[in-house]
C-alpha cells in the first residue's frame, strides 16, 4: 500500500486519506459563460503530468495539497493549503441577467 | 448526587453514563462515583493482568480551538504543547493534547476524573464537545505497541512514538486519537474514539490484547 | 511401520528431533516419523515415494524439490486440500491422503489417461468442447469431476486468523549466505533488521548444499553467520514465514501460521535465491527423478538416504558436488552425466575418480526407464549429445533407483518483478538476470546471478550498504561484486518422439505442447501460457518458465529476452482467503439508547454503519407493527431515536455568511431561535443533502444532516472554507449529540412534565421554533419540527445523557400511553406528509426544480455551492418531476424502483410507496414525465409486469393544511 506524507501527521498509509479532486480555480459563477462553468464542473485535463490535488487526512479532518505525477504516481510534495489560499474569498452580487 | 461517596454505585443512578457501562456490568465490574457518573473501579477480583484496558469515558474532558486558544490556555495555567500531535501534563494533573495548530483537548486528572474548567470558561475560543463525541479508553501495561500493531498501521513503539506523542489515525478501521501519556511510569496510551463506536472498539482491543495477557480493568489497576 | 533403520546418522537430519517419534496416517495406513519431519521425508523414510498423481494424465508423482517449489506432492490434510507434503511438518495422528486419483493412489483407474495423451493435445479442452453449440453442457459435469485439485470440506469450522503490522528499517527476504550477511551488515550499521526465512531453519543453501570437495565450508560458514545473527540485538528473525508479495512503498505481507504480518520496511533486500532447474527428457517426472538440491535436502535436513544407486545428470559443477555428497552418505553413484564437455573443474573430476565414479561428459539422459506402472525409476538411457537438443543412437543403459538433475538455476524473481524489476536473458550465461529495481529495494545473492559462495556473501554486504546509505546511516560506496561461474546449461531440452518429456509437471505439459502452441499461432509467451496453461499450476512456472521461454524463443526465431516470461503477480505462494480476511473489522455504531431498543423488542436494521430500530414487535409482522405504530403517533404520542441524524455546528462572526454560501436558502436574516429548512446542492446543482438549520445565536448555527450524508457535507464544508478563509469554526457534532423525536397530539403534555422554566405553549414555543431547555436536569436543545406531520419536538442532548433522556420520556409518557416507533414507521409517516428523503426520493440528477423545492432556493444572494449549475439546469425545459400518487388500498402495490411509463418510454420510477393507514389507500412518490405531473393526471406504473394506473395527487397526502404539526 502506498504511503503519503501528511503535512500535519506525517507519513501514513494511503488508506487514511480521502482524495478531494484537483485544485481548480472556479470561474466567477455570476459572469462566466455556461461553457466555462461546464468545463469547470465536468472536465479534467487528465494529462500525464504533475497535478495539484486536494487530499484529506480523514482521522484528523485536515485538508492539504499534494503534487502528484499521474504517470509514476509519485507524490512529489505535500503542503498546507494556506500556501495557495491565504485571503478571504468574496463573491460579487449576481448580475441581473446571466447570459450564456 | 454529588453527595454520593466513593462507594459501590450503579451507573443507571446517574443521568450521565458511559457508552460502555452495560459491557462493564455484564462482565461483573464494580463502579465508584466519579465526575458525577459511575466509573469502573475494578473488573471483578481477577489477578492483575499484564496489560489493562480501562474505560475513562465518564471522566471530564473538554476541547477548545481557534486563534485565541494558545493564549487562553496559558492564561488558565494549562500547559501548551509546542507542536501539533504532542501532549503535555499540567501542574494540576490535567493532560493537554494538541491536535492541530489551534486545537487543544484537555483530559481531567485521572484520579479525580475532573477538570479545573470546561470549554465554557474559554469564551473567546470555539468549544469542541469531546466529552460526548468521544469515548476515552486507557490502555496500560506491557507490550502496548504489539497490541496496537494488530489494529493500527502506525508504528507506536517507544523509539518512534515516545511519551508525549499523539497519533491521529485509524484503529480497527475507525478514526481514533492515540496519546502516549507523558510523565508516567510505564506505558499508557489514551485512545479517544467516536463514542458511538465505543462498544465496537472495546471488543477489538480486548481481542487484540488477549494473546499478551491483557484484560479489561478498572481505575484501581492504576492507583 | 518403523523407519529408524533407514535414516542416515547425525549430523545428517538438521531438522529432526530423533528423540520424538510422531505417528501419522497416509492413505489410511499408519506410519512413523520424527518430530521435524515433513510429510514427504517421513514417507520417504518408509520407502513411500508415490505421494500424488498428476493433474492431467494421473501419472504417479513423488518429491521433486523437497522445498515446496513443485506441485508433485500436493496432499489432502483432512478438509485442507493442496498441502505441500515437502513443506508441511507431520503432527501426531495427522490424516493425509494423496490427491487426484480415481480409486486409490496406488491403483488409479484414470492412470490410463496417460495412454490417450496423443488424443489430448495442447488446448484440447478449448478446441474440443465448444462445438456444436450446447455440447459443453453435456461434457461439463464429467470434466469438472476430473478436474480440480483436492477436495474442500464445506462443513468446515471457521478458525481464528488475524493480521498484525510490523515496522522495520530493513527487511531481508531469505536467510541464505546473501541474506545472512546482508542482515548482519545492515544491523552492524545501526539499522533495525527483520530477517525472513521461508524454511524452518536459517542458512538457505548452506543448510543442504555442498560447496567444496571436503564438504566443510557450508557448515562452518552457516554456523558462524547464524551465531552472529542470533546474538545481534538489531535483528529479528522469522522462520517458517513466507513473504508473499511486494506492494508499493515496501508493503510486504508475510504469512506465518495463521497470521498475516503487514510489514512496512524502509528498505528491503531480496535474497530469495534461485530455483534449481530440471532437464527435459522422457519420463523426467518418474518418482526417483529429483533435483540435485532435493537429494541433498533429503540427506542433510532429514537424514534420508535418497536411493541405493544413483546417476547424476548435470549442466554445472554443482552436480559433481552432489555426487560426492551422495557417495559420502553411502549411495552407490554409478555415473555423473555432464551435459557439458571439458568445462568441469579438474579437482572435481579427480575427486570423482578417487571414488570410482564414472564420468560421461557431453552426454545426457535421454530417457528414464520406469518400473511397472511408472511408480519408480529403475534406470536411465544415456546418450551422447550430438547437437542442440539432439542425441546419438548409441544407448547406454544404467540401472539406478535415483536420478539427480541440475540444468542450472532460475532466479526467484517473483517479488522483484512485482516491484517492477526487468527480467532479461543473458545469452552467454543462459540465465535470466534482473535490473531496474525501484528505490529502496535491493537484490543480493543467487537471485542476482551471483553463485560463488564468497561473492554471494560480498553481494549481501553490498546490498546492505546501499540500504544503509538510503537510511542515512552510512555513506560508504558499496563494493562491486562479480561472479565467474556459469551454472546454466544452454539447452537442457531433449525431446523424445514418444513424449512425456515434461516442461511443466503441474500441468503435464511436454516439450511438443509448447512448440505446438507456437505453431498454432500463439507466439507471445502470454498467449502460450493461456492456451497451453503452462505455468498456471500451483508452482507458477518456477520450473516451466525457463524452458518455455527457450522453446518459444527457439520456435519463433526470437531471443529469450524478447520472449520473456509471463507476468509475476501476487501472491508468491498459495495463501488462504482466511489469511487475507484475517480478523474481520466491521465497525458498527450504536446510539446511547441502543440497548433500550433491544429490551423493547426492536427489529434492528442497518443504516450506514449504525443500527436502528425498524419497528418494535414481531419481526414477522412488519406491516402490522408499522401500521399500529403510525396510528399511535397520529392519535396519541410516540418516541423515536433520531440520534443517527448528522449534526454540524457553525460558530463565529462569519457563521451566517458561511451557511448562506453552502445551502440554497437565505440564512443571513434567519432569526435567532428559529429553524429553517436547509438544502445542499453540489457543484453540479444536484440536491445531495438536506437538514434543519437552527440559529442559536447571531454567530452560532446548529444544522442537521442526513445519517448517510453528514460526513460528506462536513468534508465539503471544511474544504470550502479552507479556500474561502471565512471566520467560522465548523464542527461535526454527530456523535456528541443524540436526539429523539417526541411526536403526536400528546407530545406537549409529556414534555411539560419534564421541562421547567420554558413555555412550551403554541405561542411560547411555536412550530419551527428553536430553544434550549432543562429536561429534568439534562441540558437540551429543542426543535419544533414537523417531519412526521404531528405536534413534535426534536430533543437533542449531549450523548452521555441519551439513555437517561429516553427513560425519562418513556416514564413521563406512561400516563399518555407513549410508545416507541421505528424508522420504517417514520418513513411511512413522512410519506403521508409528502416529505422527501434525499437519496431515497432523489437521484444523481435531481435538481431543486424537479423536487418542487424552488421555494428553498434563493437566487438573490451572490453565491451558493451549485448556484450556477442550478441556474443552467433550471433554465432548460423541465422533463420530469417528483409527484405524489395514490391508488386504492386493494390495488397491486408498486415497490421502490418500479418504472413509470409513457407508452413504451420510461419517464421515471417509484421512489417511495406504502399503504397509508391514515389515508386508507396506497400512497407514494414517483418521478413522472413533466406532461403528466399535475394533480389529476394519470401515470402508468409497471408493477411486476402489469401496468397499474395511478392518479397524481397534490402533496401532502395527509393534513394538507399542516394544522396538526402546528398545534
């Protein structure tokens, strides 16, 4: 069984973790086109490359980020999400009419 | 009910009960009053086992978290472990568990079963209701890392999991927090698990201990 | 029978305890052996060579390797089939049977199958029984009767198996000279070492092979290394333990007895050795034809004299040493037949001649001659090798009752190949070699193609040095190790026109079978395997892989490297399902009231990993119990344990903002002391959970979630806030709080008996109110809810008080005839009210519009998870809708999942359906096509093949004005 290094808890069996999908930037839901939104929700590049992913250490409820190569399945690094997300996110008011 | 002295008592006398009290009753355990509930004092009159499993669920504990937690603990005279996944004893016998950057659980002194405060005393912190969300089991005695290796994929041997260490991991397929108690003679692991799964984990631990001469016991095993 | 006279003297018999005799039964006859004997050695000591019959032709078979590497000696132990007789120790009164015969092992009626061999060519079954259509059905019974290995006892008693983790710095697989020296070097360097040995004793080849003419080196080196290993504090030794696989990051399962150890090793050194290979010639499977190492194992480990007169057939110098050992132990070695010419070490040739052992160089055994019934070898036909695989016509017959053979070695590559190592064939060495190991995995000794003893020891140390360097315990450069010995003979395959020249003993495959497979077009070795079944037997190609690769390469004009071997997959050796299952961990959760439910006679059902009462009473009278309970709630008062409901607490200045972003409704202005329905959609706009949000304070919400959905919702919440960075604390309080729903017209009267200081009147504590109260000393959260459609209070208390709360309510309710009700009754009651259960009445496509939940979606706020998807899907023409339908009580009752049809097309399905005692008709929810979703429309439901026409009715079915729940 594979192991992964949790930034909070250290090296653990992969069975202690829950995959949370790729880190993706959400387009502005109130101004993007339907296609942009559909791409965000449904599509993934699925390339053989390094991907940045969400992982949860289930026993401690701790979310973190892992960079993993999809070809070799090697986990290159893991780190606290505050590296990527440090500022409060606000959403703008919806446009009166959303155009596709 | 506070008046009840440390005599043999029945768990159902109290409003607060351990999720395991029926298991203890069925095995013929003797209870004593402790922290407004019935604490197992002894498990029949069997000879002293090599390793003991003791239910401390009725003993007091509380959790706090948030940006102010460290300052608040210090102000209350409680120890603050330096890093996450470490535990430290406080002067009054309470053990402080640091589970994250800003999350702390405080376990009452084992002999009295009580804490000097609870989370309501920490108004500028967020409470964690670990008294009710978690059962609290104590594993004490010989060969504890071997016992746990039958249930858990984290190496808990002394060299890599010394006194004062905490592992938040999976035990017998449920989440649990294992703390290697500091400043105590012998090896003592406190295992905190989902209170709803306490009966399940209790049975798993007893099964794992059996080959090492481990058995269920009460607080008298320690004092 | 007594065997004492047939044993060699000590120090032969390393494994035996001659002071302890053990009696056992084989084929019903009583035998004696010594403690430490395996079944095979104990039988050999009684001159019983026949132990089993072969799979296809039912040929008599005896020991081949004496090391559990072949399928020749599979026996049945009581209800346990396929035990390896040459690995399983005898035990007092053990009952052993041979396998694979019709009649008796000695007189097998199916032995005649061997005579029909030419009518059963390779691929016989595939090619013979598929035409004409249906013929397989006729043959299957007969073939199944003949096929299979051993017999299962279906009335077995389950035994206790379990698993345990082990943690180490370095694990060494194999305790031969390479493994022992690797373990010592690693341990001396400061690493914690686990040394694993498959056999009951350490030493590997040192324990049985002869490495020098005098026969002293092996014993001396073995004693020296073992003594050091045993006294080393850093080394843990496990014998009789098989490392059965390699998994990612050095996760290594070990099987020892009834326990599976899961090893986590930072570094792993594979010193698994090599398998001695057989020579392919006619009748090479007769009892009495053995590997050289099998003969030495018989002598050194078990003090068995393997025969009276022997011939040794070899392609290397090791055969010479075997001949010396046999001769020293009193076996008359009639000849050494060396397939090579002029290569042997001169000292060895001298040693043979000193003992008057005839040597034939450039010769081979062309055929082994059998006693009647093929039960034992009686001689060999020796011929000169004239070309690759060809022999001359001149024949020399030598009488013997033992033939020892060695064509060379095949590395025990399985674990390494599982780890991704590459296997390639070195033509000049006629040997497979391994390369491209992953990090933290090392190889040492004969598996690494190193055969000279001093080099093997050095190779173990070299591998350990690499491990130490990876562990940062050292930084020395590992030395280079090479080997000058070539133990493999290039082409030890001598096909015979009459066949029975076996490549694969497990599957009775002959040289021509492999060649024919390639002629039929199966050129890839993977296809050859699947067509011919070569390597599929219990020994998994340990002996057949090398000759198969050579034969396929030769007949397809490719190199052996190009041909390769088939993929090695776990497990390395057969393992029991019991080992994999171990002690089964099946977590369950119980509410604090669990034991009260049992005392009250609840029929418990699983709900996720919880157990919940379905209803109380006779489990065989489900409908009657549920109907009675539902009527009771409607008319009097009932109590249900709803502790399994999820609970999440949100606290902090941004609590309301966070709620507003997660759930579809508006929460910023939710008044303190009120509850509000909360719907959660995922980013696809699909409704995936719902609950009730209570505003405890401006900065404090308590929100429930479904039993099965809470973990997901909580994870999503924490993940979102990791990105949003709002000032809110999110806490899963599912187990911290337990809850009951006290429901029915008399609910208030019951609760008023226990609550002091809180006004519970309709005005003081109205429908949808939230409040905190003291319930007879228990601090409680009260929610006025209407899920079942009657006056009701959800009472949430810290779980330590759960059982006391239940007791207090049941006691206070006694005067009002309170009764507990189960989750099935609750489902009926909520169905009568038309309330949806997310995931029962919704599916992976249900958006709020389809569930008529538009009212619960606020689109004036800037954001909620899934808002944009909800906009997109709800802007499209709606195709279906969840509707209520009703049928007369006597109608055929639809079940969940039954289809709703419109003509031939499917428009939806039934999601819930029950007989409603309150309405006295059948009521249900179903997805209907949008054109037939209005009250008064009809929908067609297919119930067990029949169409039932149901009327769409408006919801709720019961108490449409909600007067009862708002009392």
